[in-house]
């Protein structure tokens, strides 16, 4: 197996492994109340971010641009996540 393929597997497993945090938290507290839609949307966001970063790492050859583009992708992910969670931009997609 090539290094790029191993890195992609680690990215995807790590990204979707983060979904275990709210799943476990839901077992111990009522403050975390996710449904299937929440898990699906977050899985898509995390997987998409991981895939975009992997694509950047495979296509872009200069390390400076790789790092910069991956930081931009992660920043956009964080903005979308914050908007969906609490509505920092007051769009119709905003959470409660």
C-alpha cells in the first residue's frame, strides 16, 4: 500500500473517529443531544475536510502552499461548524 493511501485512511478514520466524542458524551449527559441528521452532517463535513486536505497534499508540491491551503480548508470547516452550531452569521442554517 502506498504512503498516500495510508495517509488517506488515517485522515478518514481520524476524522470520523471524532464522531465518537458526542456519541460517548450522549451516554453520560443530557446536554449533548445529537440525532442521526447531526451525525450525518458532521460526518460529511469531517470527511470532506479530510478529503480536501488529502487532495491538496497530493496535488500541490510546495510545502508552503500545502500548509496554507490546508489551513484555509480547516478554517472554512470551523466557520461552517460554528454557523451550524450557534449561528454566528444568522443564516437559516443556524442552530439554536
